[in-house]
């Protein structure tokens, strides 16, 4: 993939967040920085979307409720299709941490 801002394609981030306003805020923040964003409302949805879309990075918020965030991450890392995808747990309601943008630049740059 190309570096962000280089024109062609950008990194793809899956945001798993049980809170609608937080999910939308993160999606807007990442999209504004030039990343493609998929969203999941539950742990199960995150597992399915990770397997189908194979994003470059997954953000899992502590607010997902059907499957514990740690278990969601464990299940994603045990699947051969998604085992290579970095997962970042984020505190409920917080903005996307600056370290995530730095990591994404390294992944897709």
C-alpha cells in the first residue's frame, strides 16, 4: 500500500466500539487523516469484519459487550487469516491515540 497522502490507496482500520458516538468520532478522526475505516459494534462483528476485510490495524474499545475485548483480540489472533493484524485496545470514549497514527504510517508507508 502507498503512504498516506501519496495518492493511491491508504491504510485500512477496523474500529470495534460499542458506543455509537465514540465509534463515529474515531471514524471521523481516522477518515480525516486519510485512512479507510470499517466499523463494528460488537466483538462478534469485529471478528467477522476482520476476517472478511483484513484491515491493516484493529482498534478495540473497552465498551464492546457481547465478547470481552481481550477475548475478541485473542480470537482474531488465532485465525490464520487475521493473526498478523496488529490490535490496539483503547479506553472507552477516548480519541484515537497519537501512537496509533504513528504505527499506521509505518504499516502503510
